[in-house]
C-alpha cells in the first residue's frame, strides 16, 4: 500500500485528526518530536474548525515547519476548497 493509499484509508476509517497523527508518527525519519506533532494537531484542528484559513495554518505550522502544505502528504488533510482544480 502506498503512503497516499494509507492516508486515504486512515482518513476514511479513523478521521482526519487520527490519520494525521498516524502520518506524523510513521512517515518521518528521524521521528518527529511529540511537541511537533502537538503543534500540527492543534493547527489542523483550528483549520478544520474554520478558525483559521490555509494561510493561518501555514503561519501556525511555521513554528516547526517551513515547507509547503502541498508536500509530505499534508495536502491530504487540506479542505477540498483549498486544493484547487489540479486535485
């Protein structure tokens, strides 16, 4: 099973938050520190609740992540309206 398939299956079965936690815990080497996973979880929860938009999400994550939201599988956790036509 590819990483993409794994993410899609876990989102369908356990929800976005748990899937994100599994992704952060199993797909990065060296393993991400717990503090980084907490920041990701909190930021994405605010995003999914509509408290911040995609730019706010990027700002929240900038404390621990400077990459794109379209890298490392994070695009799988974005709201459909933020994905654009290429998805």
